[in-house]
């Protein structure tokens, strides 16, 4: 089985293991209804299922929410659901991050909007790929999460994936195969900043865990690029200070943001005060096989795994990372 799993991971980036209850066998510990109830019981301690019943996508309440989210995403590439995560769960997420805060990889370097630090002298001096900005933030990588992690559990639930897919109006979408970045915690300490950039994955969720005293405001330019069209001229305008297309979003702890980050340039303004900004960013993709490039992984997450080298292929959407 292990060999089979390895082979399918190479092809699809993930493995689905189905547990079947064999009729007439009394010692099977995996009773379907019990397992299902255990998952649902834990899910309702994390998400406000009373107001956001994502486990029942046919309900009128959730259908109304899906329509609103899809309208927002189609128009602005971004939609926010307030108080989606329950306060107690936010406390748990905050605790599981802070107990491993010494393992957070902090990156302080100059990068361009494509999260690349290498210069290309063949381009004009004012080309966006040659515009480098200071970056100072970090991640608790996904591979460092405990097996019982609150965030890890939430990310692995099909209820969340199917809900996000419905909000986007896109199916299928997949959990990200990148073992470092798929559901990482983001940390911005006082004076930290995240400059204008595009995401490597198509769709990102943001869950605010802890707000800073001041600053740390999310800014974004909806749909500034699209597959096959980098739109460098418009990107350049924003980098030079044009705020015509810039929108702002102020998240509160427990809010859920759904975001098309690969096509929308965005940044987080400087964090001020004494309190760091904590965010969780579970991600979804259109290609279950794809992961970060080796350079991206090394720069942002501090290391490169064999999977990053094995899957370092040109992107089918023709866009730079």
C-alpha cells in the first residue's frame, strides 16, 4: 500500500483513503456513523454552524451566503464572512501557534511582486520584475503542525472545501499539495511588512487569529492580471503609487476571507504597536499536483523539499510566481 500511495501522490499530489465497514464483521473499529458524528461534533466547535451551516449546502441560509460570496468574488476577487470561526477556536489556534513561535521562519529580504529576489538585467530598470521591496514576515510551516491541530483538522474537512468551491463557482478545486505552505500560520511582528505581491496558489483563505495594535491592513487590486496576461503596465502603476484600483480590507479575529490571490496583487501595511499580527492562510488550487517553486519555498518557508524539485515545472497559466 505504501508504494501505491507514493505513486499516486506523484501523479495527483494527494491520496484519498476510504474506510469500508465490512458487513458481518463485529470487530471493525471504524463505524461510519460514529466517525461521521465525531467529525461533525468537532466541526461545530470550530465554525459557527448555526449561522453558517456549511455542512448543509442545500439550506436556504447557506445558499444565500454562497450567492453573496460569489458575487463579491466575481466583482472584487475577495469576500469576507464575519465571525465565521468561534472565539474559543480562535483561542486554540492562537495557542497552537504561540507554543511553536520559536519555529517560525522569519524572512527579511527584498522581493519583487512575484516573490522573487533575483534581478534580471535584461529587462528595463523600471520593469515590475526589477522592482524590489522590503519584506519582513514569517510562517509556521504546515509540516510543523501537530496531528491534532485545530487548523489542520479544519483544512482537511471536505465540508470547508465544498463550501469554498461553491462560493467560487469553480469545481473541482483541491487542497494544496505543498507540505510547507498548504495551511501555514503567518506571523507579522511589530514593524513587519508584506509588500505588493501575487500568490502562488489560485485561492487563499485568511482567518484572522490576532490583530495588531495598529496597521497590518490588507490592501488589494482586484484582477490586475489573468492567465496568459501579466498586465505589467497596470502592475507598474500600482508599484509607483497609483491607488486608483486599490481596495482595503480590515479583518477582525474570527473573520474568514476568501481570496483569488494569484490574479490579484495585494499587500499588508506595516504592523505598529507591541502586538504581532497572526493569520492562518489555508490554500486551494486548480492543479492538485503543483507546489511552490524551489526558490519560492526557500525564500518564504526557509527550506526546499524533494517535492519542490520534482515538481518544478512551468505553470500552465503562463504567469510568474
